[in-house]
C-alpha cells in the first residue's frame, strides 16, 4: 500500500532537500520586510489560530491582528448568540476600531447526528445564527464540524440539511459553506458492495466529500477547502479545483505548522489554480506550533510568508 510520504511526493507536494514555494530562511527573514513595506495584499486570519492568547483579551487581540497586517478575519467564538462573549454589534465595533474586517465565521449546530426529526431544530439554529451574523456584517458562514455519516442515507440527509442552511443564509445575503478536515475523504459503501475486495487502485465505495459536493446545490452551498487537511486525507486539492471549479471561492491556507516551513505543501500551485477559478478570499489557519513561540508570533510569520510570496495577489 502506498505510504503518505509516497503519496505526497507523487503529487509534487513534498520535495527532497528543499521547500516548495518558499524556504525557512525566506520565511524567517521576511518579518522585518513586512513593517518596512506595508502589505497591499488582502490576507485573512482564522482567529481560532490564536487560542487563549486572543480570547483572554479580545480588544487588544484584534488590534494585534491588524497591526501584523491582516486585512480580514474569520471568527470562531460564537456561543449563546454572542461572539467571544460580546454582543454581535459590540464586537463589530471593536473590530472596526482595530481596523479589521470580520468577513466570516465558523459555527457548528448543536447536534452531529442529523435525523428527519431534528432537521427542523437545526434549521431554527441557523435562522438565529444568520440573524446574529447579519449584525456582525459577515459575508460567509461556515460549518467546520463533520456530521455523522456512516452510509449513503446519512450523506443524503446531511446534504438536504446543508441546502436548507444555505437557503436561510442566502435570504440574508450571506454565503453558507462547509469546511473539511481529513475524515470527509473516507468512503461509505452501499449494502450491495459490502464484502467486495478493495485496494487503492480499485477502491470500493464513495468518498464522503464527493457525496457532499454532488448532493448540495452550488447556488446554496460552497466549500471552504482546508488544503492541508485535504492533503492529509491523501487527496490533491488541484484535482478538486479542476473538477469543481466553482465550489471553492474561499480557502483555508494551512500547513503542518508555520506556513511554508514543512516543505510538504505546494502553495504556489494551489494559489495559481485557485485564482484561475476565481478565488474570492482565504484565511490563514495555524495549529500545532512546533517551536517555543507565541501564537501571535506564529501567525505573523505565516503572514510574512504569504505577503512576500510572489504567487499571492
């Protein structure tokens, strides 16, 4: 069976003896350049990247994000009809005062297992959530948590619920989307195909992510691809961009740690194809820092990497 390393090398996402799309030295040296040459690029940040460093002092956290050079942010702190503990309009004022535009938000409904009986409850949740986020002024709402999908019937119901959420958001002028991790690249097998021999060349079953793409209305549901988790699911983002060119207007740009330093993500090819398809926006997401630095220091290095990358507009 093909190993993950072999898979990455085949995609051209992993190089030997060098980093694709940039180098560690370039990323580290760029920090001084960003202050001397202010960014003309619109780079967004998923605020989840900052963890407690952000949530413990939200007003100053917003200012720090803007001072780094980020033009926009995607929130991830919506609870009990507030965001990071603030009223939606109050949080919007804090962001405006910091010079930061909050353009998106990650929100999960209260249940993971969708059924016919709780579909109405989920729709009501999205109605309230959309109402609140209209006050915040976001242009997109994204669900980042994967519902329980164990078979094709589950997948069909999930798509139905997604379409309803998209319809609710669209009525308020907000785009509704779904953010993937690696679990969406598992396969579900029809009853008649269970027990059939399977291997990588001739897999049995359908990829959950494909069922989501095929079962949702493009006019109601978009997909915010997390390019790192797509690769971790042993799939090539470029193949999805080619096959579903109009479904990925927003991306999560992520690496194993600081952007561009693992050598396993070919961000140049990813950005080039995404722009070709009409990329509207992207957000940096940072997890698992492997150095003794703060999250703010980490997202600054991610910003500097992209700000100095010639393939980022």
